[in-house]
């Protein structure tokens, strides 16, 4: 039982990573996502967490933007 469920989960992960659509630019890319965004949506009492896949270019751009904002906040703080 346990082993079968494990294999099925692994197969689903592989299938979802064969191609993906970048959440930022909409480009369809083959292979594993270069990075993932992190979105948190408050829904009632719980927070829904989503990690949309990002292509290499967008993952880099978004992480640099986040880093830049972090540095700015530090300087203002
Ligand atoms: Zn992209």
C-alpha cells in the first residue's frame, strides 16, 4: 500500500515537471522549473499557499527584485 502510493506520487511529480508554463511571462518551458514564486492568499481562517513555477529568466529577475526591496527596506528602517 505504502510503496504503491509513493510511486504514484513520484510519477505525478515527474509528469508535472516535464513541461511547465512560467507564471510570470507565460512561456512554456520543458524541464524542471528554474525557481518558484511564493504566493499566500488569506482565505477565511487559513492561508492558501501556492508556488507557481518560474522560468530561469523570471526566477532570477524576481529574486533580484526581492533582494533589492529587502536592501531598500533595511536602509530606510
Ligand atoms: Zn518567465
